[in-house]
């Protein structure tokens, strides 16, 4: 129902009925409005009630909010540090494997580059070359190297999958947002019920 402004009658009442209306009423409008008089409150009393409710709810008291904010800040800092540590350990572990492969490959390259004149080669180099020619040394190394590379590839897939799962769970903000909305609606509806009483 729309408010009909009466020039000679000042706004003196507020309608608190659970419906959509202008809310501000004068004495003449109250008669036309068609609600029970218990659903209208003198404007001064309404303002006093509203201010008391607002003050009682302590909207300026941010201690709990600040406490929760600090808890989240500490939690996120701990998660950040833990993730950095995990990534550093993972990076170091992967680096060690690659370094080992490179070191072994380099030892074989050195045998090729340094042994152009076998008469001048060291006993150790000659022994390695004999094991390569007559034994399974090179074959075993290639099998071992391929095994390392397969394991690294599996680890890459596992880490990628774990990251995607973590990302999806964190991104499920729709769930978090809906919970926040539900809590907000409950707080607002409780506030309206208390105010009407």
C-alpha cells in the first residue's frame, strides 16, 4: 500500500506489520492503512526501540571478529609455510634425482671424450670400458635411468592430481558462500522477530 501524504498531519507512526508498505504513517494514513493498531508504533518509541536494539547488539564490538580474523590469518600463514616446505623438499628431491642422472651420464661422456688414446688411459677408465664392452653396465644404467624417469613422471602426475584436488576444494566457495548466506538470513530473521516482540 502506498503512503498518502497528508500535508496537515505529520508522520507520527511506523508500521511494523509483516508486509510491504511505505512504513511511515500519519494518523490519517493509519486509518486508511487497514492494519491492527498493534502493528503501528509511535515514531519516537520505534526510534528508541531501534536504537536500543542496535546498541544492545554491539555492532561496534569487533573483538570476536578480530579474533576470528587473526585465527584465519595464523592458519593461512601456517598453511603457506607448510606448502613452501613441502614444495622445497619436493624440489630438492627431484633435483637430486636429475643431478644423479646427469652425473652418471657425464661419467660416460667423460669416458668417450678422455679416452681417445687408450694407451694413455688410467686403469680405472680401462676397467670401466671393459665392463661396458663385456658386461651389462651400460644396459643396467639405461634400465635404472628409465626407472628413475618413470618414477619422476608418476610423481609429477601425483603432485598434479593432488594440486587439482586441493584447488577444487578451496574453490568450492559456493558452499562457503551459501553457509554465510544462511547464517546471515537466520541472524536477520531472528532480529526481526525480537524487534516485533
